[in-house]
């Protein structure tokens, strides 16, 4: 009986900790915004003015993820060809729901 409980706990742990939703914090509910200005990286350029804004969002519920939160998708949504900087917003609720938004600023 004890082995059965251990197997069930291990199966639950594997189910909850899969690659589908990767929380970036350990709180029960935590909205996080990250300003990622990184000159020298392909997606950041201090010579470009941040005139336009483009967003791309990805949501995940347990192991089911939908959406495209890539920088390229955010650039396409905002009509941006030159990137000034990239911001990220992440919201996690009890490790079961995750929403990540990539915000691109540029021309």
C-alpha cells in the first residue's frame, strides 16, 4: 500500500511539473513585469526609437499551452521592423495557470 502511495505521488509530481507550463516564480498568485533592455543582443538597439508597441501572448492551463509569445510574433503584431527593447509580463496562479506576454518596442 505504501508503494502505491509513493507511485501516485510521483505520478502527480511528474504531471504537474511538465514542460507545458513553467512558472517563473514560487508564489500562489504573482504578476511579474520584466524590463529587458539589453544592448548588444540582436533584439535590442539603442539607436532605434520606441515609437511602436507590439504584443504577443501565450497562456497555459496545467499542461495545455496556446499562443505564441515570441519576439517575432510581437514584432509582426505591432508592425515593427527595428527593435528598441523587449519587456515581458508573466502571471502565475497556483502553478496551474500561466500567462506570458512579450512586449516589443521599436520602429
